[in-house]
C-alpha cells in the first residue's frame, strides 16, 4: 500500500475516533500510543486501529462501553491482536523513523558550524565534525528512541505500581545523565573525526531524508 493510502486510512480512523464518546476517545488514545511502539508497520498499526474502532463503534451503538467489549485489560487485548499479525521487517521501519531526526541533528550541526566560522571570521567551505559531536548526536538519537519506546510500551499500564516520588526522582536523574552524556563529549572530545567540504556536508544533511522517502515506500507498500 502506498504512503498516500496509509495517510488516508489514518485520516479516516481519526475522523471515526472523534465521533466516539469522550471516554472511548481517551482509551483509544492509549491504545494507539501502545500500537505505535509495537513491531508493526504503519499500515498494520492503522488496520488494527480500524478493526478496534469497528468493535467500539458497534459496542456504543448497543449502549455498551469500550471496556465491556474489549475487556478491562487493554494491554492483554492488544498483545493478542499484535501477536496474530505477521511481523514485517521492523529494522527497515525503525531506520525509516530515525532518518528525519538524524537529518535534523545534522542540519543543526551544519548551521552551528557555519555560524561559528562566520563569527570567527574564518572560511566556511570546510566543516569539521569532532568525535564528541558525533557521540552527542548518537546519544541523543538513542535516548529519543528509548523514551518513545518506553512511553509506548507502558501506555496501557495505568497507575498500577507507580510511585510518583520514585518516578520523579528517576526522571530527574535520567535528565541529568542525558544532558551530561550529550554535552560533555562535545566539550571534552574535541579531536577531529572528519572534515567535510560544505556542499558535501549539505548533501549529507539531505541524504537521510531521501533514504527515508525510499524506505517509507518500501515499508508501507
């Protein structure tokens, strides 16, 4: 299925979801977040979402709630559905999702290097990527994947076993560690990793977006 078809299906699902009761909309939001973190292509996610919406629609037409037709344990319900779907090549989908973020990070690096060179009155035709900058970008990408995956996988866990104090402390500690992992290498590991000619650097920034477009067509076909 082409990307435009996936987009159309997503729009149809969004419209149908908005027509549900407020309670069902809130619960469907958690279900959708959970599905986004599973080993499924965008097409599979939207098709499962459509099937669940059909069930909820029929339930509400009978005067029933989503919990009555799906059950109280939404996580188990979704896991059973996901397990019945043939797995596609998730690695390609994961890479395809990361490429736009990589392009943004490289673009920020490019602008930062050009501005720094101009402020120092230096030529901007050759830009140097340091080891620390490369590590910082890698850490930021890995952290973003980890955070999104965690939020998606725990979307249907509710409040069971959660401690606000412990959760706040862990979030604070994680943020401090993440900021240190991102910024310290930039200042401490300044040895050059590679130097790029400006046009080549621009091409490197654009390349992930081009690959993203190719992979998006392949994953969603």
